[in-house]
């Protein structure tokens, strides 16, 4: 039987997002609530506000894309606004059919009004807890023109401190082309010393050499990683070390890595045994949802039912949660996916 994957995806309630930024996923409604807390004036028009949060169609590169983070970051500079932002995002994710997410953000970016990183983290964790949604945090170290090594090392150490208390890993994010991985080896070294798991934004604005640096220095996952396909060495390294990729289709088009989703080497990686996952990156900046990303991928790569299910389960396998939780999530996928297939069969037979 030939299934309509878009119809099945539309019904799924077992989605998992492993690469979603808190500040890049502030909805219009949430932004208004946060602005009231922070006493920041916003346009009355929802359309105008949405355009302030969303990247334009003529975005030139990752650096321009990252400029869209300024407004949402300014809206999250107090304990109340941080707690509210994470609460709102989690409730929105649950309503969109997600059952689990690993939400990332950079604590050091939310200390402009006197908070310290520990306070920032606890505030975001409180919002997640109050939401009732199943999510863990990834704390981002930042590539920055200024010397922020002290802040980055503090982020890694706090990742260790909050391990098993709602934080699952750390990350290195920011303008990859301007500030390549080899300038931040101290982050990887500190993470290894403390036994902290980490993912790294690599192979997006820079080529496969960026992925190799991250992989050789202990990355447990790679954020994006799509340009690893330009090198057999990088691809083979990912396969041999079983390092999953966090692929974010719409984002990669927004940042001009590719001109169309169909150009992303998703099937290339799948055919070579690389664990690939589908994610949003930034729901507001890229004006997308995880369901939308799966629908785009299914159409662009002509996925079949088994491949769709494999991608869903890859996100559980690649997650930084514990084995018990992975088993629970995997069982939910099996049950929900089977139910969606049965509904599709019934709908077709009625027609």
C-alpha cells in the first residue's frame, strides 16, 4: 500500500527535536508577554513583529541570520522572563505534537541586567518543569569576537553541575566561519575533563574540516554537519565514531548553505549509515515547525514509511537522555506510528 506521508506526519504525536534554540523560537505571542515583563516596546502589528523575529527571504549567510537573535535575547534578561519563555516554548512544542526536546541556549547572553549564569539556568529549568513537557537543556558556549573564555568555561562547568538536574549537554554555537572550532579547543578539553557530553555547530558555514575538528575532539553529536558530505574522510569519521547529525533543513536554506532542501545530502548520509536527525533549529527565525521540517524532508527525498520511522527513532537514539527514557520514547513512536498508519489505511479504504 502506498501511503501519503504528509497525512501521516500531520497526525504524529511522537516528534523529537534535538536542535532547537530557545531564543530563536520565541513566538509572537510569547514575545509580547516577555516584552511586558521586560518593559520593552514592540510594534502593535503582529505582522511587523513577526518580521522582526523572522529572517528575510534574501538572507545572505549565517552571520546575517544570527542578527535575528538580538531582539529575543533582549526579551529574556530577568528570572521571570526566562522562566516564562521556556514555559511558553514547551507548551507550544507539546501542542505541535512533540513528546520530547533538547532545548539549547547560551546562559552568558542573558546576564545583561545583573543575573549570573546559574540564575539564568535555574530560571529556564523552572519554566520547563512548570510546563509539564518532557525536555532537557543544552547549554551553549559562544564563538565571540571578544575574549569570552571565562564565560565559556563557566558554562561547561555549570553543565557538569546541573547534569542529571535538567541539563544534558553543552554546545558551541555562533558564527562558525568567523570563529572556527580550533580557537575553542579549551571548551572541548574542559568538557572532556568533566565528563560532559557535547554537541558542536559544525559543517554549516565552514566545510568538512570543521566537522573533523569537532569529531576528533570528542563531540557526541554535530549540529548541522551537512558539509561533511564534501569529504569522504569526514563522512567516514562520522560513521566510524557513530556521531549523529542534527540536520535542520529550512535553516540550511535560510543561511544559503543550500538553495533548496532537496540539495541537502540527507540521503547521502543515510546510505552511508550515518545517524541523521531532523530538527527545526529556530522555529521563529526560520518560520517553521518540526512537523513542517519532516513534511519538507519527506517530499524532497521521496522518503518511504520505513525511512520516516527510522528518522523518528534516530532522534531518540541520538538524544542525550538516559536509556530508560529512550526506551519509553521509542515505545511511544512504535505505538503512535502504528496508530497513524492504521488510520491512514482506514481513511483510504473508506474513500
